[in-house]
């Protein structure tokens, strides 16, 4: 009898996540251990702290997910693990755990691409295939566009040349004295402001032939708006609440305009009629609303991952089933590939 349950591990950054998924893509159980409290005082993820936290939490998270699923090791078809891109120490913890389970339980191991898995998550609750599509990853570490002809066949179209969108959100949130993680806190503040009160620059938006993003200059423009060109510390500047809200709203709208503009340009270039969006920033309510309106106006099918599957999670490890069906297993010599290697155009 064919085994139809997959155990997937995700540890690319600061979320320790494990899920059990059947061959139809149904998530049987899911457990995620967050690290927000560990990184809050640093206003960003510290790689060494993240790796140690993964090491402490990986076995309890695996145990919890297994118990919640009601499955035993003998029920598993394979162990899947995200091996790239990501933080080196974090990736190594996840891969080491996957190798240990594969060896102890005599199961094959399957390494997966974290970026491809984010797009695959868009189709977890969709009965029909989401491919071909333009895949759009918008997160704290990645802002990239791909032509996705199938779950594993991708062509790079363009991406950020400096900060990722989520990274820019977090850095501007620090300037405004907001709590970590900065993205959700900034969006909450932006709801109280006027997105048209301050018009920040939209880098590269006037060049539809270039499918790249740049948020570093936008971030600098916000800094100058808060503190001017002479004050080295924008967090030391006391602003009225309305001023802070308007800055947050203007910044958020500038980012959204850049994201939607380039996504539409990618659709025009590829002649594809479906856009699939994943990553933490894809959970932003205003972004989802405005992107939905833009796609409806252009008669584009939009598929955005459910909010709980936008941020890093192990359910998106269901991508491994695509490799399993093709007989693409890995060996215990599998290694991690830290960072983000941008394919050549």
C-alpha cells in the first residue's frame, strides 16, 4: 500500500515549523514556534539567536505535529525540508533534524526550495492547478517575480536590487518607534493616516521594461522626512501621532504602488493571465485589496496564499510531493544553500 503522508520541516529564518500533509495537499497537522520575543529588542532577526532557538525547539515541534496528526513514523512516505534560501545556521538545524529522522525511520529525504514552496502554498486549498502563473514572492527577505510554468520549472524575471519590501517595512517601523515585528505594526498605524498626505518616491516605477524593485531610496526618503538631513537618529525625533500615521500611510502606499506596478508589468511581458502571490507581505490587508482591484480591472486571475500560509510555515512543504511524484529524492549528502542566489536572466 502506498504511503500518503509527508512530514515537512521549515527553518529557513526565525520560524520553527513542522507539518504533516497528505498526497492531496491536505494539511493534517501544523505546529509553528515563533521567535518574535527573542529578536524584539534587536528590532530584527539575529541569525545566531535564531539558530539556537531552532535547536531548542525543533524536536518538540516535530513531536507536537506528529501527535496532532495521529500518524506514526511507519505511515510516512518521506521527510521534506527547506534547504534554500535562508540563514545558514537555521537551515542547518532543519536539515540535520530531517536527516536524523530519515536515518532513524528509514525514510527518503526531499530537499525543497523555500521560494517555490511559498508559491505552491497559494494552491493548497485550490482543487485546480495554479500553474502556469507569474509567481510573486513578497516577504522580509525576498521581493521577486518568476515565470512559473509548473511547480518546479521557473524562470527569474526580476527582483529587489537592495532591500526587500518586508525589510523596508521593518526598518521604517524602527524609525517610527514601532514594536517588532515592524510590518504589522506599521500597517496598523497606517490605517490611521492619509496615504495621500505625503507622496514618497516610487523607485523604478516609471520603467515598465525593468522588473526590478528598489526600496532603499524610499526608506531614506522616510528618514529625511522624519529627521531631516542633519539628525543622525530619527528615533530621537518626537512626532505628533497624526504625523507618524501619515508617514506610515504614505510609505505603505508607495511600496504597494511599486509592487502592483511591477507585477502587472510581469504579466504583460509573459502574457500570462494568472498571478500567484506568497510571502509575509502578502498578508498585508491593503496590499491584498488593491492588488485584487488591479487584477480584476485587467481580467487577471489572482491567487494569494491564505494569511496563515503567507508567513513562513511548513504546510508549503507540500511542494515535496511534486518531487516525489517525479522520483526526485535526495541522499543524506544533501546540503544547505544559504542566502539568495538570483538566477541569470
